[in-house]
C-alpha cells in the first residue's frame, strides 16, 4: 500500500490530501477528513461513448501521474424523475461516468467491503447521491463503495444485437475492479458484500443468479427489490421497436446511437411513462408485469433465467442473503402524487389481475388488515405486496441461507401519510439522517437509535453473514425494524392466502 500526503497538506475543499496507488491503473488523490478517506469519481471502465457506447464495458486504461478523486464524477445520462420534488437530485454532466466512490478509515486493514448499487427504476440515480455517503460505515470499520452504471437505453435497451444487459455488465466490471484494487484502501477482497435498493436490489439479485459474477462477492443484501425484475427477449425487442418508432429510426443500436441524447431521453421517458400508466399485457407483454420499460433481459449469458428461478435451481446458494421490504413501499408513488386519494376507477382491479389475486378477496383483506378503504389505498397495498414484499418472501423461500427483514418505522413526512414508504430506510442504513435531502422522506427528528441499529446490522451481516436473528423458514421469522424493533414469527405483514400461487411455502 502506498500513501503520500501532498505538499499542500490542507486541502482547500476540506481535510487533507492523500494519494493511493492502484494496481494496473495509476495514482488517485483523495481527501482525509476526521480519519476517514474519501476517493470519489474513480473510473473503473473507459467512458461508454463513441464506438464503446453499446458494447460491453472495457477496463479503464492506466493513466500517468495522479488523478484527482476529491469530488464526485459525472452521472449517467438520465431524464428528470417524477419524484424529484420529494427526492431531490443534483446530476453532474459528463461522459466519464463509469466510476465508483470509496470511503475507508485510514486505519483500515483487511476490513470487510460493502459495494452499493443505487436504485432508480433502471433509468435514474447515481452512486454520488449524498444520502449514500459512506462515512458512517467507514467510521465503523467497513470499506464502503458506491458505483455508477449505464441506465435506460444505454444500459438496458435490447434490440436483439450485440451484448445485452450492459448496465449489469458495468456492475460486474466494477466488482472486478474492487477485487483487484480494494486492498489499496484497506479492504479485504475475500469479504465483499454486494447490496442495493429498488432497481439496485434487483440488480444485485440478478448478479447473485449470474454465472458471470460468481466469486466476486460473498454476501448480498436486497432492499425493496428481489428476483423478478427481469424480462424476456421478445418483450425487450418490442420495447426497442416501439422506441425506434417514436424516434423515427430503425430499431438498431447504430441508428439509435445517432439520436441526440436530449431527444433520446425525452422519448424513452415518454415511452416508459406509457408502460407505467397502461400496464396491459396485450400491449406491452411481460413489461406489464413490472410497469417498467427498461429491465435486465434474460439473455442466456448474464442472465440464464429469471433470477428467482435460477436461484431456485441452485445459483448463489453459497452466498449469504439478507432480503427485505418496507411496510408501505408504494406510498412513495401514491402519496406525493395524490393518487392514494384520487386513483382512477378500476385501478385496483387491473392490479389484482396483474398479480393473479382475486380482487374481491384482496379488497376485503386489505380493508380488514390495513384499514385500506378506497381504490387508491387498495391499489397501494397491492403494489406494495406485488412488487416488493411477496417477491422478497418468494426469493427467501428458494435460498437456503436467507434472512428476512421489514422496515416499519412511519415517517411523519406528508403529514404522516408517507409512513414506511419506498427509500425511507436508506438514511437509517447509511447513517445520513442529517443530510438535507433525507429530511424530505424521514421528516424532522427521526430516531437515531434506529439508524445505529440498522447500520450495525448491515455491518454485522457483512462481517459474519449473520444479522442477529434466525434464518428464514416456513414460519417466516423476520426482523421488524421500528422504534422498538422485534422479531415476529410467523410474518403477519402479508395475507399469504392471496399469494400462494406465487410459490410461497405455507406455514405449518
């Protein structure tokens, strides 16, 4: 390991400057603040532009001299997000966005490594979001890494040509970079935990099921995303044709690459909005199941099968798994938008049909168990169970080394209506409750003890593979994170009778 404090010891942007030498790449200059090292915007691949745009990622070319890594790098190209007012984003433009960010204690030696994959429906987001700051993890002995990957058209459009799943291939190359370089920051490449939230969780479960990612990580944490967010090739090619029609070009990567990025983002975003608002199988095939236009594709290479089915067949059984969801996931999408009180007629019936549950029984169950009165509230509960909770339980049921949690703390945001919605657990996990953007989802004065507990559980799992409660079993023992956290057995959060056809084991 090589370290050199630069002559201008006090960095004008805070802390002191420090360098690390990376095997096969070059030196990087980061910052030391309060005993924590921060190296931001470190490239792991060549910029995916020009001839490299729609190709598998290539490892970064070694550089001479010292590369500055004191500030976050560029974000992947992405459209505005409909929830920007709730979850503010601050995108940084640029082509060199296949980068990662590292936080480590200056005392770290053979420390456990945690690699975080961000969410954003596979079309938005970045590892540079302040909510994902790794200082708390690093202060407590973990080397924390966040990664960027290609999004939307560039990462997940499939026209039937070339390599598929470029976004997942980016993540795999980032893990290879971690394997080869993380010792320079005090991390142990033989103890890597891969974790992610939402689309990031779906990504890490996809890699758990991928033969191309074997031995690159040793534990997985999937937060609010499981193993059913992948689509078949006919659906992916249908999406590509529909997008090409909007762009008035042939459905090939070469012609799509010629479309100006602002036009491509605008039209792909409009197409994605159609899939979300009109989730009909006759129109969108398998995309109607997830309401997402851009997803990992079952390509026979990166993904041989739907991730949950590949794991059922034995993939990833040597990797410890922690999987969970939030009690009120879908409220993030229905409360800020007003849909929870003003949902269109028939929406709950459409969702019940999508998830193959009896509509009348579902309404009665949610009214009895969740006091869900009105079509918007029933639809919210169906989305929460259908997209998040049931897939998490289904994944746990086919993995022999799985643990399950539920985040139940109710946020006071939106006059208490947001509750334990999608993403509300993230500031607790990362210990970033004081981040200005976090307050939009956790409100004022969130319980710090809960954050200390969750960050500690994530670290313990990364260190040992045991989060502190029993493995998942037919009685569905799981941890409920709340002001007073507890283990519940059996799980009372979902009416299993509605969902047995999803392959969930029945309790004895």
